[in-house]
């Protein structure tokens, strides 16, 4: 089933569904770890499960004869395979993320063809961040600079038009495409209005729904939805929540995700003696956020689980 149909049905029934974002295991680990997380989340009737996509990294490995060998490695491969495994094992829709970074348009097309063959109908289309060691995003020489171009590509495939022009009689694909949105602005955008105009381009290119970056102040989300509606964006905007879990996140989350932390949350976390206490604060904060979002009638809440189910299940048990 397509995510847009799940969201529209939830809207029609006045329900709020829960969606979970999981990371592929680190290379070398077993897929069982991800199944354990899903086993714990399954009683909460997941609407769908997102699987993140991780860019390649460059590693320098000592050579036996001296010197260093440059290796391009992926720490968390397997996004598409894990998505298919989840759908087969649980019958839950999976949404693999697909990023432009590091891939040519033909490689992106091949990944989409693989998804189509595996019966995957949903994809979250993203640009991705720069590679470690780079200070700005560099598109692949035969790839895309912005997510809107990838959305356009997928929409063309849905119409039976593939990038590889040598192929005649292409069978149309059937993807429902989601994209990312930033209630507190994407860090590279000159201002919020410009960022929302770029989001509109992704929607005009064919994106059927938006998932937001994490935020800790619901007012930011509600303002964002109002501004998106004023800019003519009518598709569902699914809020993203990540439960606070360590004291270190006071500096890490603003640094990595470019979000503001409300004063009350900062004070509550600073007053904690242990990370166990921080996790309790994080759960309570997320419960308050989720209850207010439910009351406002959002069709789904996207939980960034970071591969852990314990704090998310504590939140869900209170919703
Ligand atoms: P875009 O929509 O391309 O926007 C990037 C920037 O370019 C913005 O500042 C935008 O305003 C600007 N822009 C857009 N179009 C144009 C244009 N034509 N001209 C000039 N500027 C333009 N990253 C991963 O690596 N893997 C993941 O699995 C992953 N999952 C994510 C899931 C969610 C829900 C979210 C919110 C983010 C996720 N990310 C992931 C992070 C994401 O890749 C980064 O935030 C990235 O920096 C931007 O991606 P985007 O798709 O929003 O890019």
C-alpha cells in the first residue's frame, strides 16, 4: 500500500498512525538486531517503517608494503534488502530512503528498478549530506544536486520514461514519493521562505507527502505547516520526533540537525544526574509533543528510533 493512501485513510478516520525510522545494521552485524526492534514496535501497529540510506565513506588502510590504500566503504549497506525483508516477514510497508549523494542517475535508476522488482511501492527521495571530509555537498558528475531532480526522475519512471534512453517500451513503475522538510529551515537555505519555495518544487515535481526534520517545539511545526499551506503546498506534512536520550545531545542535536532546543527542555536535561534521568525527561517531552500533535489531527508521527525501541515503546504506551 502506498504511504499517501495510509495517510489519507488516517485523515479520513481521524486517526494518528505511528511510523518508525530504523537504520540498517553496521556492516558485519546481523539483520536480527533490526527484527528485535520491530518485534517490540509491532504491537503499536506501525503504519510503515522507514529505512535510512548511508553514504559511502573514504578510509585509508595501511598497505603491507608501506603506504596507504584509499578505500571507499559503506558502514551501513543494505537499505533496499532490509526493506524487502521487513515487508516479507511482517507484512508492514517499508520505505527505503534513496539519496542522490555519491550516485549517478543511472545507479539511482537501477536501485529504483530493484525496489520495483521487490514489490516496494514507497521511497523517500533525498539529496543526502556531503561526504565526511567535504565541506559542501558535491553532486556526482552524472548525478543530481537537489532532491527535486530525483523526484522528477522517479515521476518520469512512473510514466514509463527511464533515464537510460536506449531502453524502449519501459514498464512504468508505481512509486509513492516522500521528501524531507525542515520546520527550522535547512541549514544551507538563505531563509525559511526560500527553503519552503524549494519544498514546493519537490511537491510540484511529484512528491506526495513530506516528513519533517526532528523538532522539540511543536509551535515550530505548526508555523511551518501554516507557511507551507500559504505557499500552496497541500500534501500531508508528517512531523518527525526523536526522544532526547543523553546529556551530550544538548550540543550534538543543534550541531547535527540545526534545531533549537526549548529553554524548559534544556533546563530539565541539565538538572539530570544520569543519562537514565535524561531518558525519562526525553520520554515525557516526546509524550507531550505527540499528544498535542495527535490533538491537532496529524495523520502520522514519524519516530526517529536510531535503532532503539525501549524509549519509543515507553512513549507509545502513553499515547
Ligand atoms: P534538498 O531538498 O535538495 O535541499 C537541500 C538544500 O538545497 C536546501 O537548503 C534547499 O533549500 C536547497 N535547494 C533545493 N533545491 C535547490 C535549487 N534548485 N537551487 C538552490 N538550492 C536548492 N540523509 C541521509 O544521508 N540518509 C538518510 O536516510 C536521510 N534520511 C532523512 C530523513 C528525513 C525525514 C530528513 C528530514 C532528512 C534525512 N536525511 C538523510 C538528511 C538529508 O539528506 C539532509 O538534510 C540533506 O542536507 C538535504 O536533503 P534534502 O533531500 O532535504 O535536500
